[in-house]
């Protein structure tokens, strides 16, 4: 799956390493947004207007309620990173249906 390559890129970031160091590798999950949604610029901008207009992967790495959200462009370079807390704060006023689709489409 193309999403798996994006997950590998996310696991090479300092942010991911800090989660593993603090919580242990078993406690950290890495999930990718379904590619069709990650490539839907309208969808990701409705979710968070600060996401870039670059289709690629959206990756969530987290340990419980702590983590990071990464946006990667087509060649899988990370172009935007925010903490899970920042992401949840920014998306608090997003359309509930858009939010539900985001969280239910992580794999």
C-alpha cells in the first residue's frame, strides 16, 4: 500500500523518535489517512486550513492522547508537522462529518 511508505517516512522523524523514547515502541501507533482522502485537497483544507496544497500522505503518530500529525508531499518528504494537541485544537470547529471521516479513515 502506498500509505505504508508514508508511515515509514514518519517513523524516521525526530518527533516519532521522541514518542518512542518516552512511551516505548509498543505504545506508539502510526496510521495513514486513506490516500484518496489525503489527495483530496478540498477535504484536507476543510479539516485544517494550514495543510499545504500538496497531495501526498497524512500520517498520525501517537501514544494515547499525545502525538504528531505529519503532512508529506508526493515524494514523501514531510512538509508540515504539528502536535496532535495543535491539530485537535485547530479542527475543533471543523465539520463533525469531516472530522469523523478523517479519524475513521486512518489505517
